[in-house]
C-alpha cells in the first residue's frame, strides 16, 4: 500500500454566539481537513484548526509543505514519516504550525492503518477500556451570565455529563468565587467541577484565588498562570490542595518533560495537534506514566478517544463540541463517559455535505 495523494479542504465553523475566556475572544474556528488517499482505496482523515481562522492559510501551507513526507510512502511506515518531518523542521523549530502540520499527517496515517486492517485504533495500540471519562467543556464561559451558566449546567447533566469545566479569570476575583459557589450549590456534590483560568493570573493572584476555591472541592485548577511560567505553576501547585493541570499549550514530549522536571503539574493535558499526533501522544503518555502522572487529553474529542482507551494513565477526555458537525458519526455519552467506537481507524469520518457547506 502507498499513499498516492494528500488532499486538503479549508472550512470555517461559526459559533452560535461569541465566546470569551480570560484571554480569548472567539467567534469561530477554521480547520484544515486532511485526507490521505492510497492506491488501495483506503483514505485516512484528520484535521488541524486555528481560533477565528487566524493564520488558517499559513497552517494549510505548512501541511502541504510536508506532502513529500507522505506521498509515495507506505502508511505503515508512519514512524519514518514522523521522523522525516521532524528532522526537516529543525531550522524553523519544533513548535507552532510545523508540529500542527506533522500532527495532522501522523493522525491520518494511523487512520489508514486502522481502516486497512478493519480495527479501531485503541485496539491496535492495546486497549485498556471501552468507555472513557469526560467532562463538558463547551460552556460556562466568562461571557455568560450566571443564569445562563446555571441553565447550561442543567443541560450538561441532562446530556449525561457528570463533570463540567468553569472558566475563571474575571477582573474581580470575587466574581470567580461567586460563579463557582453558585454552580456548586446548583449541581450539588455529585457533579465534578473543574476550573480553568486560561493563564490569566499572576502567581500570587492564582494562589489567593485557589485558596478561596478549595472549599468547593474542584477536580483541578487549569493553567492558573501563563503556560510558559513553569516556576509559577510549581508555586501554585505547592501552595494549594487543588490539583494543578497544564500542558495543552506545550509541544511534544519535550514540552511535557519540561513540565514534569519543574514539578509544575499534577495532571498533564496533551493536545493532539500540539503534541505531535498519535505517535508522539503515546510517547508523552508513557513519559508521564513513568512519573505516575495522569494525563487528560485537550480538545479533539473524537480523535482522542482511541488514546484515552489505550493509555491506562489517561483519566479523561475534554468534550468540546466545536467540530462534531464535521463528522457523520456522533459520540455516545453514558453516565459521564463516552463509549469508545468499535469502528475502524479513528472511528469518525467527514460528513461531505457539511464540509461543502462550511468550505471557505
């Protein structure tokens, strides 16, 4: 089998309403959809994205620029393709769009492998579970009123979620405390609450806010300070009883290693696009496991299920619905868990009609 053609499609997915975190104002995401066609009729699919479609064409050009690493190659030689792209990007650096491009190609290669042998990827990787814990992440934004947050919390519970994430980082920290208090009182103690400050706070602000939030039994305090401030993360972690989660903005296993060596996190959060695809995600999960550190995948819910179902130290996946409309298949949520599909490859295929509607 050989990969004969790299096909790309650019789409933009608008949000129903603008979304705000402490550092983001978001109206849409732009995606580069990747399809790797083979001479045996098997096609591997994946995607990468940018917020508000900013830099989407630059991301596209980076992906196309690695065309020669996959076209003409046997997709089973996915490690060779990964290493070839990695070595080639050395002069420009191993972060940013270069890694995002590599990730998309790597994921599509693995999708081919699964489809070719008619097996889901979690079984090829070595399955450890058939359902994975998840949390609702597509709501409870800073831009929402308290009433809207409470209504949304009810909707999450009715959809089968038993865990949800609240965005923090208000100008007045007391507002954050009140948000958490109101939602905790509303959903009760049986629903896990997670918090995300989106890098908005200084170390002292994060510690002060974290101490006030400890009474609400939060599952974690995510990115309390700037992602690159590992010393600050370590100080927050040492000062609080709430576990600190970070890693979504870091790249490859080397970024994960820096976090571990700085004692900056209780939970690592690799992002499939930034970590380097399935090949590098598996390495990073193994690295974390060697330190007895759990991981929780960031974004890319559909495509992260196979990792969560094959890495025993992966405790959850982030349920973000932004890209769900791209796929023919829907995720099944039961009592706080997503059922891992038994379909070949990633288990998800692009909805061609919807892609045409969203094409740029």
